[in-house]
C-alpha cells in the first residue's frame, strides 16, 4: 500500500508524541467551537413580514406568446401600517419588472412597529 508523505508524517507524529497530539487536537477543537457560532450567526436573516393582500401582476400576452419569462427581483419599502410606499427594481426583464412593481405597490403587509424593506421575487412563466 502506498502512503503519501503527509500521511506518513502524520502517523509518525501521532505515535511519537501522544501528549502533543492530544494538545493540538484540543486546541483545534476549541478554535472551531469559537468560530462556528460566529459563522452561524451571520447566516441568520430577519423574519419577513407576512403578506395579507396580494395583487397578481399583469403578464402581457405578447411576451407570453413569445415565450419571454423569468424572475423579477424587487425591494419593497413597507410602512408600519403595512402599505407599500416604494418599489425598487433589482433585476429582471424591464417590461415584466414594471408590471411586477405596479402589482407589488397594491400589496398589503401585516402591520409592524417600524418601516421595513422586503425582498420580493416574482416568477413569470409563459407555459
């Protein structure tokens, strides 16, 4: 069986100095315990507000028949009372994005203590 230099050195290190190996393993474990919660905390996102009223966007027949579709990404500014005050287009087909923004401005969200910004993605499928 062929062993790489790294595997050979690692095996020799474990055999020759078990106390040092245990110390290195413990140090590595403690470092990982300190790093893991920090990295997990960065992935926590804010809870999204619940949408109460949804207006369906218009899908122009000419785009549907031409098989033009895709995802439109928007950022909606929602007032504390739940009405949408502003919609910013982040990406997508310009015509579909205009129709999506018009529809999202009619949406009604659940009330909250403060104004929030909500990420909205709407999918247009021509099938």
